[in-house]
C-alpha cells in the first residue's frame, strides 16, 4: 500500500513542482516523499522511477499529440533516433524516471541516517 501511495504522491508533487520550479524540482519531490514514507531503498527507487516514468511519458505524449508530432520529429532527426517521435517520448520518460528513482533512493538513505 505504501508503494502505490508513494508513486501517486511523487507523481502529484512532481507535477506541481514542475509548475513553479525548474525541471529538477522532480528530484526534490521524489526525495521528500521518500523521506516521509519509509520504504526499503529498492522499493523507494522503484516508486520514484515508475512515478516519473508515467508522469513524464504521459506529459510528453500529450504535448506531442497537441502539435501533431511536428516538433518531436524534428528533434528526433537531430538526435540519433531516426525521426521516431515515439522513441523520443520514451527517452524523455526514461530520463525523468532515472532522476526520480535516484532522488527517491537518496531520500530513502537519508531517512536511514535520520
């Protein structure tokens, strides 16, 4: 139960932090939730990873759909993605997921120190 609550709270707080803070605000959100909700380090990493994977993936997909993939196809041509906008969305989601998972893991270890 703590795992699902942690995923939901990290995703919600990360979304809200994205409205007012730079992109790295997601790391603060994931670390804060991991300090407040005690989990094993592996589960904390997984909850942060999944929360941000879903959040950034859904947001990137929504933005991509809103402009008919015009921008994402151009960016995917610049990167070695062969113009595949879906692959660009996946890479974007993975970057957010790694940041969120690492921050949640850090928060979990910080909780052990306190």
